[in-house]
């Protein structure tokens, strides 16, 4: 007895120091059988380079159920598959959101789930967007049956500011039990009003009974310009913690502003062009698990990829106080930032001083090599420790300014970090595990916490663009990986 007690004390003491390693990465290859085929490779905006098509994943608050959402390989219908959260095997037949064009975020509840999709409005809908352009919608299912559906764009949603559609569902859905709210942050294009024809983003809140709620200082009909990078995480009250990578030169913590005005917190200067900002939060099919909250605290951790910034000049188009920068590097490196609460960055903001040579002196880098890094994500183990992961390619060719690169896949990398802004231990890599869906924390608060996520077990070739017309690869099997410390 005494021996056992002493051992468990020792384990607890060591628990505080525990560090991730390759031996603690456990995989469940091809474990989840899908009812329908899934196409795991998506061609990115502008470059056509391969991205992992996101499969949203979520575990219920009581830990007893889990769900994985995926787009049918036909490109229409989003399926939600119940998953055993421990074995990752299918536990029942999937539910289909008919007409869904992308699975844009998933929240598991003890009695079902909520899912963010985009879909064409029913024909004959007055003031619907032209050409069946999909509109964002939030669904709630309880015990396998639809309980409500709420449009987050289209007619009836901020009509006077401009009606919104989402041709691509790039964004995320989060939920706060304390606030009793679902929050969704997603890319839109307006089809009426001042911003008609332009791309931007929108933040919408929905109550637990499915009512779209306009909250002053939290809801936003139009925020950051042509945004291919969103990070969003729940808070105990609206506004939830939000970040955007806009196409004018910066990444903003915009919890307070919901937009890209310079009274927000400037996390980073980024070289931008043609709507791109270096795919900072993953670009097409990204924008999930980039911002995570340390359990039982107000602190958040954020990871992104950046080419760095030199030569800060005035952004004449935006006006006083806004800047442009040149990129420091060819490939992108992984950067990270901490927030002491949803409004406050730890350490200096990025400079807006015209004439500054080093526009990235505030950045904390995780990597610093010549490889190009992409698909960065952040998750937390509990109150103290976090995990940052990314992919690398060697010998990168970066044909397009402010977009992704192509090259030889050089592994998925994992680095533990902590709430004090320190790297813990050294990173390790895997050549056959990827991150292609939400990173979920299991048992937050215990010393044995782990983080699990879905991916498709396949060869991962990042050396060339997806063939014209799109990838023909399909699968009916999803794999999972878990990393403990
Ligand atoms: C981004 O960097 C490129 C060089 O790679 C430069 O030509 C371009 O002007 C920069 N963009 C902005 C908005 O300054
Ligand atoms: C800047 O980035 C572009 C790709 O966005 C790349 O082609 C160019 O070589 C980079 N410039 C420098 C100085 O590394």
C-alpha cells in the first residue's frame, strides 16, 4: 500500500514535468468506417496546392459521445458520424445534412450535436443569392433528429448592412455553456449593400433554442477584408475570442473590434496580396484549432505560419495607422502568441510605425529553418501546457506571393509549450500522421490529459498542385491520433 501511494505521488510530481515524445503518439489507423465516401484532398484557393479537407471532430461535455463530420465525396451532403470517443469506432449510423456543401464546424453535446454548414437556400426563397450560392446555416440535432436550423446569412440576417453568402465554408463554430451561446465566425461574400461582391467575414451568435441573437459589441455583419484565416474560441460571455488574418497587412486579435480597425490588437504584420496573407491559419479548409484556451483560466494560445515582416511602409489605401510589409523569408515559419485574456496579448503588439526595418521583432518563433511550414494548429492539455503542430516541406518553391508553397513533405511536427510562453522539451515529427480535423482535449485538468484528432492515413504529396478538376482520391476510413504528455 505504502509503495503504491509513494509511486502515485511520484507520478503526480513528474506529471507537472511530463513532456510529449514520439512514443506517446498513439494512432488508430483506419479505425472509423464511414457510411459514405470522403474526398480528403482539397485544392487551395489561388495555388491549387493540396490541403487536407477538414473533418470536424468534437467530444460531448460528459465525455460519453463524439462525432465526426465530413463532406460527401460528391461535393454535396454533410454526414455526421457518431464515434466512440475511446475506441474511435463508429457507434451508429450517420445523420445527413442534405444539401450541405462543406462541414464548417461541429460541437458535440450530451444529447446530440450542432453543426455549421453552407448550403443553397430552397428555390423560390425571396432575396436569396443568385446561382444557388451557398449560405451559412447552423443545425442542431438531438438524439439523431433535427431540432432546429438557423440561417446565419441570406435574407433576414442584417438585411440593411448587406446580405451574406459563403461560397466556401471557411471558419469555425464554438460553444460556451456559461454563456448559453453558440458562436460562428466565417468567411462571407456580400450580395447586397455596400460590400456587395467583396469578401469579408461575419460573426453570429445563436442561443441554445436556435434563436439568432444580435449582440452589440459581439455580432458582426462585416469584419475583416478577404479573409482566408480565422481563429475563434469560446469565452464565458460574448464576445468570444476572435482573430482574423486580413488581406491588407496584418493579423488582428479582434475580440473587441470584430474587424480590422487599428484599435484592435495587432498580433502580426504579414505580407499580403490578392486576398491572401500566407495562409496564416491554414487557408482553404483551415481556420480551426488555431486558438485554444488553457482550461480553467482566461488564457489563450494561438499558432500561425508567417514569412516574417521587414520594411514597414504606409498602407495608402487603408490610410493613417495602417501598414504594408515585405516578407523576410521565402518559406513560412511557425509563430505563436499568448493572450492573458480574450482581449489582451502578452508582450508587444506588432509595430505600425512606418519606416521600421524589423516589422516582426515581437514574434515568438517555434521554427526558424528554410523549410516551409503550413497547417499550424494549437491545442491545450489543461491549465498549463499546450501543443503546437505543423507540417513542413523541404526545398520549398513558393511560386505565388503571400500564398502556400510546394515541395517535399518533411513530416508533421509537434512541440509542447506552456502558458508562460516557454517551449517545453524538443519537437518531434511523424511522417504518416497529419492533422486534418479538430484537436480535442480529453480529461482536462488531470495529469494524464491527451489531445486527439482525426486524419486520413494516406501518402501526403505536397510537391505539386492538385490535378485540374480536383482530387479523385476518396476513402471510407478515418484514422485518429492521440498525444499525451
Ligand atoms: C509582398 O511582398 C512582395 C515581395 O514578395 C512585394 O512585391 C509586395 O509589394 C508585398 N505586398 C505588399 C502589400 O506590400
Ligand atoms: C517572399 O515571399 C515570396 C512568396 O510569397 C517568395 O517568392 C519570395 O522569394 C520571398 N522573398 C524573400 C526575400 O524571401
